[in-house]
């Protein structure tokens, strides 16, 4: 029997409601647009494609190994694997430096969720999976808020750049948004941002005097996806001042990462020459800044935001900039700070591995504090579904 027939037969067996699930302390659940289910054909030998995302394989294998070192039983799964109430139909493990496919049901109460798309348009599959006594590593309310830049602005408007909802990009919406923005802000240049975007994608700067046709054509040319599917927000462009006392002439900002409202990592991000976006995916540079060296005015500003948010049980980051007008602004929040890295960036890799270590320590603490179905951090059991 070839591997494909074997997988198909095993998947058929999973339909039997008497099949038991292997119990884990933690399931990592990842978006299926990037990661592959363990139930995929035999030629797929790792969760992420090795040609384009091999650093993701390295990051998540390190994550699983570190959990194992703490006697936390964990597995990796995807949205395509979801069943009901914390169960999945297949999963990956990492053993003896190899990714292993497990075409078996698994269950965990504690979910490390990397499933942002499910909070924009939740599938029935996701809704059923999230039912029951499931504990998510990151509070779902944090994810919903920071996925939507306009909702973030409404919640934190007094900390943020003035923001107007454009929606679908057309002449009427843009002219209306520019008019609304001019009533609350003086500006010469403005920025259009994908309301739900990340990584600096679909973030474009324009002069106020530019004609709509020029703006639309530029957006259409530069957009990372179908322009008709995007919803935009509009903000005034603010010249960035150096974020710290350092010889940096390019636009820069500070990212601070928090777990349970405590700062655990911080970075200075610097845009490449000729760009205003500091994202590493747009060619920006990143270097570590010890948390103790984050400027005091940034810390005081951040404390007010954290108090306003009131979130617990959450991993997220906040990005701050200083304008040449002397004001500090919250650029955006990120409910899913990356634990991967760009291949060439050693500093980013070091920071990602350190962040994984912090996450593992937090998971271990929360499992001990909250308990789970096993009331221990060791061993496995099976439960019927």
C-alpha cells in the first residue's frame, strides 16, 4: 500500500466517533494558508515549505523541543485539522530532529493560537473547535482588536495618529476621508493602510495634491493582493524623529513585546533608505534594545495604554514612534509577534529564540497555575470523543 492510500485509509478511520484522542498539554494551531496539515500527501515532510519558510520549521521545532524540555507535551496542528472542542484530526511532532506526521486525533485544553484569519472571518470549523473549556494563550479579544487597525484606533484614539476609515478604495470614499481628516489634522502627506494588513504590506504614502487616478493606479500596482478585497484607513504622515539618542537618520520606531502586561523584549526598527516603513519584511533593520533602556517617556506612555486595555493572559506588542513635533504616537498593536526570523538576520533570530524561551516559561507557569485535565505536566492519556 503506498503512503497516499495509507493516509486516506487512516483519515477514513478518523470518522469513527469511537476513535480516541491523544491528550497533549498544548496544541499549537497555525493558519493553514502557510502551514500544511500532517494529513497532507507524503511528499510534504514538514509543516512549512522548506524553500520559502524553512526558518519557520526551525522556529517551531525549537519551540516544541523547549516545551518537551519542560515536560510539557505539545504538538503542532493547523486550521485544516480542526474538529470540535479542542480536538484535531492529525498533528505534527518533532522527535530526534525530524518532523513526524501523526494521522491520529489529538486534544488539548491549552491552545497556542496562530490563527489570525479565523478572527476576521471565523469558519464554522473554528467556531466548533473553540467551544468548551479551551484556554487560549493569547486572549482572543486582543487578537480581534489588534487585527483591525480602525478598531484599535477607536479604542486608543487619544494615543494614536488621527485615523479615518476609507473602506474600499474608490474616488468618493477617498475624497470623503481626506475631507474628514482635514477637519481634525493639518497635513501635507498622508498614508493609506490596509485595515487588516501586517508586515508593512499595502501601506502607501502620498502627497495631498496627488490626483485620485494616480493614487489608485499606484495602489493597484503596489498592492500585495486584489485591491477590491482590501479595506483601507487613512492617516496623516508624520515625520519621525530619532526614537533614541543614536545616530539614526532614517525613520525609526520602538517595538515593545509584552506577556501578561509585562515588557519582556524591545527593539528599535529602522526603515531602509528611501522608505518610511520600518518593518523587516520591507527591508527595515532591527536591533535589540534592552527593556531597561526603553526611554522613560515611552514607558509612561505605554503604561497608560496597558491600563486602558486591561488585558491579561496575552502576548502582544506595541509599536511607538516620536514625531518631529515632539509627540509620541502608538503606531499599532500586534497580537502575534513573530517567533520566526528572516534568514539573513542573526539579531532577529536571536531575538526570536529568546522570545520562544519566554513563551515556554509562561506556558509552564500557566499550566501549573490553571491545571489541566491531567493535573500534571507529564505523561499522556486518551479520551473518547
